[in-house]
């Protein structure tokens, strides 16, 4: 009969850290999306990636809204020190 150690029921620390980091990244990207596109409907079950946010900015029909979203994205990039060739 196999013996069970109490530690075998605990999650691997590396796996747990990886899951937490993934969740943190998901939440940060969702907050970025909400900041850049505040008038867009938000669904907490949806994955908000930077790529999709940039596509959604390009698809805005109102040129003023598109320009404002672009400015918010630039400001957010400057604030975070993030630069991406797009």
C-alpha cells in the first residue's frame, strides 16, 4: 500500500507561483483595457490581451474616441515604461 505524505496534497510552490503570476497578468491587462477603452463593455470572464485592445482601438468608428484611446494607451505605456512596436 502506498504511503501518502501530507506534503503530497499541497501544490507545488513553482506551479502555484506560476498560476498566481498568470492571474496577475490577466488582471493587469484587463485593468489596462478598462483604462484605455472605458466605454467598452467589460466582461470579467473575457481575456483582455494588449493585442486585442489595440485591435479594438483601430476598429473604433468615432475618430475622436479613437484618438483619445490612442492617447490613453500612449500615456499608459509611458507610465509603465513599456514600449511595443506596433
